[in-house]
């Protein structure tokens, strides 16, 4: 009997804590000021070649090369809408590597990405897993369109001949997307 009363008491205390936590969050959330509207962004994210890199629909060969220009690419054009009341924004660019991508490619250390805006290097790195990877943070946005090109390539400079042979007939499939936020507070 005492055990059941103790268990009921513990459950009661847990429920009270959960209730207080929920009340605190619902009280704090309305205090946040969220301004702007989606039309500031939606019509101004344009994919020049489509979001996909190395898709099955538009199959391209991912060759082993010496630099990012030897790889596959796609371009995104982003800006704030001209009628937008938000002055500036920032974006996070994501590279989503599909699970169809060869594990040999992912573990080789040679599957790389390069992000360019014109001649400006926005970042680069190694792709070592599938899923969504933030590849560029805090990309400054205004009402002027900005072209951003993402390249995916296999760096032959870091592979032995044996590793190159192991990567023959491997597949890569990925896509890009961007999350945009207002800088106005």
C-alpha cells in the first residue's frame, strides 16, 4: 500500500513539473516578435538547373578530377523580394546527400563540395555521410539577386590508384536548398 502511494506521489510531482514547464513555455513564446511574410522569400529562390546534383533524371557522370570545376554543379539565385519590408536577411545553404550515394565514395575522403558566388569562395568541405548538411551559414541577402553555385566533385589529388579503381561505377545523388531568415528584429 505504501509503495503505491509513493508511486502516485512521484507521478503527481512529475505531472506538476510538466505542467509548470508547459505554462512557462506558452507564456514566453507569445512574447517573441515575428515579422515579415513568406512572399519576401518564396518567389526569389530560383534554381537555375534544378535543385538536384547528379540526379537519376538528368544523369551526369561524376568524374575524378583535380579541382571543383571538374565536378557536377547546380546554381541557386536568392534575394529578398523587392516589395519586402525586411531590409536584410541571411540564409543557410544545405546540401542533402541521398542514401543512393555509394558508401565507398562517402568514406574515401575525396567526395567534396565547393560553394561559389561569382568568384567569391563561400566555403568548401568533405561529404562523408548522407542526409542534410549545412554547407554555408549566414549568407547575407538583400533585394539584389545573388547567384550561388554548389559543386560536388571527387578530388583525385587525395586518392591512390587503387582507391580510384574502387570508386569506378559509384553513384552520387544530392540536392541543395536554402533556409532564409530576417535580420530585422
